[in-house]
C-alpha cells in the first residue's frame, strides 16, 4: 500500500477513535444510592446563566443565604438530560474560589427521589470538564506522528499506546498481586523496550543493538536506585496527590496494607528512567545504520566512532532531559527556598527542602536515570558497530587509518582526563565537608535578644535505651517508644556543641515520620535559642544531602569516563544550565515577570549555551537551536491556549497552597508558573531530539559529501522518526515514574472518591496530561524543523562561500 494511503487510513482510525471516546465522555452519568433513601446522580452540566431570577424568587429559598454565585446549569447527560437546575458556587475568600461563566462545563451531583430532582437541596458542583480538550490534544499529537513520521510514526504511536496498555494491564496488576516491585519493573521495562524497538524499527540489527544498550543502561540505573534508596532510608510514603497526603492515606488504608512502598518508589525510578535510556540507544544505533547506508565501505571502527560521536552529542543534551523534566514537574519546589513566609522567615530553606524524602527521591531518580543512559551509549555503539559495520565490502585499512588519526589527534588532551577525574573526586569531598558544616537560617530576628532558628546537621554520638511514650496518634494500638540521642552539632551558631535530642519512634504513625538512627549517623536538626545559648534541638529528618553530593560526583565521573573531553564539556554545560535556572529564571519569576515568556526566553539561552559548549559553535549547533526553539514555542502556544480552556488555578498541590497562603513578600501568578513548568519539561527532550538529528546529518555528510539536501533531510528524518518512537516514551515514562503510586491507588483502592472520569478532570491530573501532550507535540515538530535547517544550512553556507570546516 502506498505511503499516503497508509497515512490516510491511520488518520481516519485516530479521528474515529477520538470521536467514539468523546461521545462516551459526553454521555457520562453515574448513580449512587444514599443512606437517606435518595439517589445521587453524577453527570455533566453546562452553565447557562449566573444569578438568574434571584430577584424574581425563582430559585429555592436556600439561595438567599449563599455568599457567591447561583449558577443555572443545563444537564447534558444522564436521566435528566435537558432539564435545568440551580447550584451554589460559594466564595470563602481563599485561593480555591472560582468564578463561573456562561458556557463552562462542570461535573455535578444531583439529588433525586421518586424519579424527580429534589429541588429543596442544592446541587453539588465538581471539577471543570477538562478531559475533552486533552483528548483532542492527544489526537493532534498522534496525527502529527503519523503525518511527519509516516509508517515509522504509525509504529511509534502503536509502540506508545502499547507501552501504556502494557503498564496498565501487566505491570500494575503484578504490583497489586505482591510481586517484588523492583524485579517486576526491570522485567517489564526490558520487555517494553524490546517491543518498542521491534515496533519502531522491526527485527533488525539496529534494533538488537539498541535493545542491548538500553538494557545495560537500565540495569545500571536499577542497581544505583536500589542502593540509594537503602542508604537514604526512603519509606516510599512521601507522596501526595493534589491536597491529599497520598502516602499517609495508603499506609493507613486496609487495601494497601501489604504494599512494598519503598520497592514501589524504586520501581517508579526504574520505570521513569527506562524511556530516557531508550533514546540514546536508538539514536546511536540509527546513526550508525545511516552512516553505513551513506557509505557501505566504512567498517566497524568508523561505525563505532560515528555512533560514539552522536552518543556524546546526545549525552550532552540527555543529561538535561530528566533533570529538566523533574524541575518542570515541580517548579514550586525550587521556588520555596526563595520565598519569605511572614514572621517565620524562610520556612523552607534549601537545606530543609533537599533533605526531605520527596525532593531527595526526585534527585536520585534524575541522577541514576542519567547515569544509566550515559552507560547505554558505549554499549549500543560497540554492539551496533560490530553488528552493522562488519558487513563491509573492503579491507579495514581505511578504518585503521581513521582510528590512528583520531588517536593521534586526541593524544594531546588525554592527560586532561585523569586530572579531571581527580579534581571531581577531591571537589566532591570538599563540597561535602563544607556543606555539612553550614546551617540554613530560618529566621534571625532582633529584639532585646538576637534569636536563632536554623536547620543544622549533627552526628549521633550515643543513644539511650527506649522509653515508653504516649503516642500522638489517634489510632494508637502499640505503645510508642522514645530514645534520647546525644549529638554533636556539625555547623551553625552552635557548632561543635553537644545536645540531647528526643527521638520518638511511634509504630502507630506513618514510618515517614520515624527516624531510626544509630551512633555515627548524621541527622538534620532544627535548633532554637539565642546567640549566647541554645534552648532547644528537635529531630527533623535524616541528613541525606551528603550522599546526594557523592551520587552527583559519580554522575559527573561516569560522564567524563564515557565522554572523555566531551564529557567534561557536558558537565560544564549542565552546571551552567542549572546555574541559569537558579540565578536567572527563578529570580525573574520571583520579581513578577511573566513566567511563560521567561521560560521560553531562558530555554533558548540554555539550549544555545549548552550546545555551544558540548558541540562547539558550528552549523550543527545553530540548526539544533532553531529546531529546539521551534518546538518550545509551539509547546508554549499550546499551553497558553490550554490555560484559557482548562480553568487552571495553579494551586494544584498542598505545597503551592502553603506558598499561596503564607507568602508575604511576593505576589506570584501560580497559574502561569504551572504553565512555565510544563514548557520547561519539554526543554531536555527537545534538545536531545534536535541534536540527534543535526549530529546524524553531520555524520552522514561526512560519510558521503555528495548527498543532496533532500537526501540529507531524508537521512535526518530517518533518525528523527526512529528517535521519536523512544523519545515520546521519555516524557511519559519520566512522569509515570513519579506517579506510580497514583496509578496503584486508582487501580487497587477506593481512596480517591468519584469515578475515574471525574478524577481525570482534577487539576492535578489534567496538568500532568497537558504536560505530557504539549511537550510531545513540541517534540514531534522539533524533528522536521531541525532536519530541514541542518540539511539546508550546509548548502546555503557553501553557496555563500562559507564552506570550510563545519563540524
């Protein structure tokens, strides 16, 4: 069948599926029997008027006492479809107040009895109906994959859908049945990797090399994640959903009594990394195949080196992928240390935030996943080089000459590598020593005496025997114990002083709040007093940032070992990117500038700066930067349009609610901050896709300088569409890894009230869906933009007389 017919058929199927699902969603209705004998009907309503008829006395008497709006809604689904009802929209003077307008669609619950609506009772209004917009956006994403990628795009879409179904129908049920989450996630991630590569590229040597490289990186990430969770004593319970402390509720619920929460946390880390690890493996294997196709005479060594060249370029951008995905997913977290909270000062200094389990777990997930993807590059390059390059038709003398030339050219800078590794090791140790001796001042107020309140690290010297202590839990069944810890403060105003600290171990409360320590362990304390003497010291948390520093050092060490001089530049680029986020992006947002525009502008700066450092100032960098900006701008436009349609408040979690309620020195637009985070999440993947395409076109042109612009675009699109199948998984798996506990909750418990359709329209979930879809659409469009610019740039430059070196 011709390509255009295949595309047309696929588009028809996609739009037909969208129509069917849309009709199903529009007809949503659910009936629940109440204890009072009434039937409560959940359905969809459309606001047709606000405060209509109040003066005429048409609404029921209860409406006169409502402080807010009285909305008239037409019922759009269920047994009372077409009828109109009144519903109160009460204002309480908080951030949660919403102003309804005509045309808004909401879920609502209607009381009925004896086949008619009870008019004397108010109708309860639920969430805005957000799922149709997200459905159309998902349809647009799949349609773009088909239009741009053709048959490869169709297979990529199938792989993406299959991955989602596979996780929902196989992985989650395995967790619920009690299988070890870590081993199950490794197994399912491996199987999913194989299926994705087979669907995207078929049963080829390229696919085999990509799979083996991805599996090698996946195992590396799994080992590091498991080890880190043990060392940092993660409980797996510091999980929230909106304003619900989900981990705490799950620990208390009978339905999840036997869940391995720490194992599920590690499983989420492995799952989140699996998508990102596929990308460099596919890019390297695909680039080697394109080089071999452009010049069949190249052999094993040249193929391996070409793959490593692409992989090293990818490494420089993939390091940003997971990190920016997680920063974008929770941008409020990095805002909190900058915010003044009334008389409490900075209630969430950086030291406190980093040592909390949720923040530490996200850092571990980003670092271990990135180390895994770095290790996947040489594995995939070696295997693909031997599998694809060994079918050469001429002697390998040319390869040996190329290899010798490269070795001679790089000999002069090889001495930098051991020196750099030594600097990394010493630098990390010094950073750890400095960090453990500093404190985070919460407030430092003046009066008759200068008061001190700060977070400081301490080492446990000794601990006393456990003592029976009254439990602070309302559900106490087992006596609580407390132990007196003798500690030595390592920093702050009372450095080197000793103190006694009570550490309560209550089996009746969530393990997240129990810190089991031994002599020699380091803990984080909150101390209060005056400049002259310490009054109190309270146990706050484990001290986790020391290990995180060493894990960061391992990440940079591996990057340099694999990337050599390129790895050094990559580490420098990553450090500058993070510095730009904290020194430019965050201060601009805190100063009140539009977060969406700031993120788009800063994304361009980060992309260009990182690419110049990693790949040099050349045509490849320019083409990739233009492609990245194109994708980011498209995603930004989608997000800005969605902001008008989805009625987001930006207050989608307890953390943002705290900031909104108690900050006094800033007035932040949390809705735009949420939108900015969504755009930022795309940056890493857009950089990775753009550099994969631009770098591959460069390698293909090196292999055969006589190729036309159209042929170069085709080669770039071949690599881009290969990467597309795995790159789409990157964003989705990164966010699914963070939300694995939520998936378990939806599948195995009844903690979240309401139907799954209603829950999907909750702001927290809708924002996650928008994050995935807007970023994915921007990613898809980044590929053709980069391919066209990269392929045309050389010809235009040559025509203008700027040929020369273009590496």
